């Protein structure tokens, strides 16, 4: 019996080390990938990885690694569209490249306009890709954005970009991680969108949202319109909307809560009616002196309602002319329509009538009158 | 006239039937069932899921009737029923068929799990080494007897609770308007989905074999139904969440929707919840495999009394290893799973009612036992 157990233990010992292990100090974790389109199906790919080598311990003599022993920071090279950059760059990698914790994927606007179907298919197929991966379109070169050394911040640029986008998607920008993009890209009667970022001197800035038709970037939603887009797209609670109610006179509202509800009539007719009701509870952040008080809040609110309704209709109208549907209005119509006629929807979408009612409720106007 | 009465020291309490049934029902289908269900009835797949689950209650009623009727004649399990009703030879052949069915079923089950491990985490995983190790574990459990197996089932049930609870983290990403419009599919597409939902509820029929090992079976009855309702609840939740989380176009492309939505759950320092969960799911595999190995080895012992259960078990485990090796790619795994879900359907929904009928006829012809 004892011999049997001994044999069993031996057997177990022999089995260790059968599978390759990934120790965090011994791999290069790719955290950001950037793709620049060169034309004719060729792309310039860039991958960056953070440095996990500990710096030399100043107190001890020669112990630890010298602070100069940094590992490589980025690789870039030319390959075909849709190629896994990790596989492509492995021959240049100092250590094994791993994709499991990738944070950011960037596409320059040329590639986005050319189409991302190969990239998205690859990301949907790969079990290692996390679904909270941030995707973005870059105005300018992604290679320059990822390899520039003149940022104000010292943290790796991949985290800088992800922080920027993730914290903004708590506010004015809509959620757009990989899960959301795959949902709307593969889903029927809706289209994907991604935030657009730009390198402005020594920092990065979000400059709008790129609306996709299938896999191609066709329309840009400007930074000013993003609030209106988000209020129709999802409930949120930390956005800021700046309203110019007369020339040179602004009111800025911070919304406490916003939600939109939809109703659809005649979903199978040639021009379906979509009714959106948006409720915004907001507080006044800044106001033109004397423009708002508890007494005349109603007046401003009415103006604001009309204005936001108009903006929303304009935005949807632009979507309809470009035939893109980042709001998923088609899916909304589907969910309200029995026996929904999906085949003719792309032809009916531009003729859909969008009605919007906005109801702003100013909960407070600040601590002074 | 209690022939071959099981010694009370080997029996399980009535409540064990809850764990045994619930855990055997939740199987490899848990990872992937949303996709085939929503193929035919899109957003109404949860209705199919519900109907499938309720029909499993009906099957359980039939099974319990069958076993209770048999109780008067001696040991109430499927092997004894076969030999009593159909005689030694035909009954023996049926027993053999049952043994082979459950043996292959368990082997394919094991192989499907290995496939998921290979696809998601360890592409280099050797099937032989894994199955060999796993079979050692199963041998250890089965040699401990029915009580050890029952204990493993209890542990498995407890261990799985956080896994089900954790799916709540996928709720913020869900779009519940996907479930609308309700009931937009005709009976035909709904029934097709119900047919595909049957295989996720399979496993409860194993009570046909361990029923004599349950103490006070009349008290165990309600636990059997509770177990079925619990499974129904879990599957229904996962189905509704899956429909809300994925768009239909995305669902068509996703082979393992459950794992994919685990993928979107992340914690700091705990980035890939999907991988942890997949490995954790070995606890759903282990008890069912142990029970199947026990059933098959016991079946061999009862059918061929010369073979002792210990040696039968070695043979069974060897078959597991060989079958897992033979099924060499994902395509074959899918084919085998489709085949076994159809066979399982036939077993539960056609064979068991027929058996009940035969039992009734025999009772009418031969009369009540003395």
C-alpha cells in the first residue's frame, strides 16, 4: 500500500511541467496595439509593452538589476491587415510576447475607413483577448501616438489611453469596450462606434465618436454632440452639457441622472415612427450671471428642452443620411414589432420618423442665487 | 420480499437525491446551450428552456413511478427491471446496451470538457495525461462507495454556488430589450428549440441506478422535484442573461456563450475570470463522471456476476481514456455530443414511457407479487 502511494506521488511529480508556464517577469505583456493603414492591404503595426524590471536598489551595492536593464518598450513593423501582431513580432521579441492583458487597440482613421472586419473577427476568435479591451480610432498616426516619448505622464501610454477613455465613458462618452463593439458589430439592425482620440502636443484628447457602417468608419460625431448621442444611447449620470442660450451666454448643466425610453409605432410600415422620451435631472454648474434663479428656471428649461430635442433630431437625421445606426434604433424597432420585417429595414431606416421629447428637470441651481 | 437489500451503512439520506440530481443535470451543456436554443427561436429561447425543464419534471414522475412499482419485486434499479421484465437474455442485452450507452456518454462528457480546456486555456494539454490523472481521481472516489460519491456531489453543489452567483456581474452589460417582442415565434420553431434544450436537462435519469441506495425513497421524492426546479431556475437565468447580453448576430458566432460572458467579468488582480471558472468547472465534471463510472461498473458486476466491481471499474476507466483519445478533434466532439443528446432524448422521452408500459403489461399478465 505504501509503495502504491509512493508510486502515485512519483507519477504526479513527473506530470509537473508538462505545460508551458507564463511567469509575469519572463514574458513581454503586450498592452497596446496600433494599426496604421499603408494601402493595398498592408498595415504598419505597433505593439507596446510596459516594463516590469525592477530598478536597482539604491541602498544595496549591486544587488538587484541595474536600472538600465529595461526591456524593450515597443516594436513596430509592416504586415498585412488582419495579422496577429504578437505572432508577427515574436521573432523580434526579446522574450515571449503575450496578449492576455491587452488594454488598448488603436486604428488610424485610414484603416477605420478601409474597414476593420479582419481585426474584429480576429479579436472575437481569440480566447485570450479580454472583453473590456478599449478600442479607439486615432486621428493621425497610431505609431506616433504609441511611441512618442514627450507625454507629460510617465505611466505607459497604453494605460494613459485606457484611463482617458474609461473615465470619459463614465461621463459624456458612451461605453465602447470590445464587448459593446462586438455586440453592435455582429448584431442585426445596429452599428458599432468607437471614440476618436488625438495627440495634441504633449497630451491626448478625445475629440468625438466614430460611427461605423458595418466595419467601416463613415461618420464622425463631434465632441459637442456626444452628450446628445449618449443621452439617447444609455442612461448615465455624470455628463456635462453646455448650452449657449443666447450669443455669448452659456449655461452648463451637470446631469444627475438621464434616461431615455423608446416607443415605436408602425414598425413594419415604410416609415416607422420612433418616439424617444428623455428625462434629464441636472444641476446647474455654471450660468451666465443673472440668467437663472429658482424663479425663471422654468423658462430656461423650456428653451433647453426645445434645443436638446432639436439637436437629437438633427443627430438622428444625420445618421439616417449616412445610413448608420449607432443608436441601435433598428433594434429598438425590432423589439417593439411582432413579425419584424428585417430584410427591408436598411431601406426603411432612412425614412423612419424620429420624434423626441426631452424633459429637463433642474434639481438645483448651486449654492448661490 | 426484499431481495438484495442494500445495507443501510451504504445508503444515502433522502435529501442527497437533491444534490445528486441537480449536479448531474448541470453538465457541459452549461457552457454552450444558449447558442443552439436561440438558433431557432432567437429571443424566445428562454421559453423553450422553460418548457424543456418542465418536461423533465414529467419524466421524473415517470421514472419515480417505474421505480416505486418495482420496489415490491426486489431491488429497484434499471438493471433489475430489465432482467425481471424481459428475462435473463433480452434483459441482459438491454443491460449491456445501457452500460455501453452510459460509458460512452461519460467518456464524451469528459472529452468535451478537455476540448474547452484546450481551446480556452491550455492548447498544449495532453489528453492522455489529463484523462489518466482524472481517472485516478475517479477510481479513488468510486472505490469509496456510494457514500463517498454522495459526498462529492454535496461538495460540488456547494462549490458551484459562487459560480452561479457570479454571473450577476454580467447584468450591467445586458440589454434586456433584446428579450422583446415576447412570444414572437411559432410553435414549430419553439418546439425545435425545446428539443435542443432537452439535452441540458439530461442526467436526472441516473436515479434509475442509484435509487436503491437512497434511504426512505418516499421522502426523497420531493427533493427530486426540487432539484429539477433548481436546475431549471439556473438554466433559465443563464439563458435570459445570455439573450440579453449578446445580440442575436453575435450569439450565432459564439460557441461557448457562458464562458464568453465570464470573459467580460474582471476584477483587479483577477483579470481572466473565464479561465478560473473553466478550471473550477472541473467540480461539475468530477461528480457526474464518478457516478457514471460507478453505474457502469456496477452494471457490469450485476450483469456478469463473475466480474468484481473493482475490476470492472478498471475496465471502465480504461475505456474512458481510450475513447477520449479516439475523439481527436473538436468536430468529432460536436458530432458525438449531438448524437448523445439525441440518444438521451430517446432514452428519457421514449424508452422510459415504453418501459413503464411494459411493466404495467407484465403486472396485468403475471399478476401482483405475493
